[in-house]
């Protein structure tokens, strides 16, 4: 339900399918339960739109609200696999 309230996907069924397919990790642990308990501070890793998002749960919602309210539910954790920017520059 958190993914739907946070507007990661349009339909609850799509969110449930993504979880059931094993694409979601909660605190680095794979989950296949769409009803898994989410707590404030949990880290959720999910593949979405051809990318992998890592987000920290900031607050929980009782219902799905507008996109501006949904954005306040989580904080995106930036990709730290390339640090300093030097690795992305081409060699001379």
C-alpha cells in the first residue's frame, strides 16, 4: 500500500504485482508480500521505469493523496556507486 500511496505506480494491482514478482527489497531483504509492514526509517529498493530507486520512508499515509503530498512520504537516496565524478570522465 505504501508504494501506491507514494504514487510509485498508478494502480494498487501494479504495486502488488511488482512486490509479488520479488522486485522489492525492504531494508535489503527481498519481500514477496504486498502487505509487508513498512515503518518510518525503512529503506525500500525498487526497480521502476528502467531504473533502481532507493528511498527512505519519512512518514506513512492513511490514504492516497495528491502528488505533492505523496512526495513527502519518502526521501530519495542518491546513487553512491560512482563517487567524486572522476570515474564518469573519459580517459585522455
